[in-house]
C-alpha cells in the first residue's frame, strides 16, 4: 500500500501542474490517462481479475464512466448558466432558479442511478466481496487524489 501511495503521489504531481499552469489539453489528457491506467492496474490486482473478467469489467466501466462524464458536463453547463444569470441584470428570476435547481437535482439522481446500475451490471462478473473491494478502492483513490492535489496547491502558495 505504501508503494501505491508513493506511485500515486508521483503520478498526481503532474496533474497539479496541469491545473496550475497553462498546459495544452493534450498533455493534461495524457497525464489523466496515465492515472487511469495506474488505477486500472490496481483494480485488477485488488480484485484478482482474470483476463476475461478484466476485459468484461473494464468495458462496462468505460461505458459507465462516459455516462457519468456526460451527466457531469450537463451539470456543469447548468451551473455556469445560473452563475451567469446571477451576475447579470436578470438576477431575480425565481422561476428560472427553481427550474435550474430541479434540473440539477434530476442530474444528481441520474448519477446515483447510473452508479447503482453499474454495480448491478458488474455484479454478474464480480462477487459481493469484490464489489465492496471496488467501492472501497474507488473511495480511497478519490480521497487520496484530492488530498494530494490540495497539498500540492498549498505548497505552491
């Protein structure tokens, strides 16, 4: 686990630089791909997946992640539009705010439903124990990534 944390930190530092500096999108995407490859390798190791199950699992995971990205992009666009509206002269349009809030809530519900459907779908490939290992790993991975980025930003300031 210690080696994993060290590798994670080494890989995440370039991402912090991507966020802090103007680096062309292609390079940032390459770094994100490297993190995803490392994450995938760790998942195979933790879940002890056979080659066949790994292929099936990652195909479903890729589809799930694309659905999540699409929903998060919609969410981001709604938030941007509301932010623009709050900064414009049309600040007091309560009906519009209510509508946008309902859209945000709807997207959050879809995100949760998609995650539930994903876990149900991979339940045909993974055992309940492996599903819990996956959930725990994803949570720890996200938390460690966030903490590393926060520490890096604090060091830069």
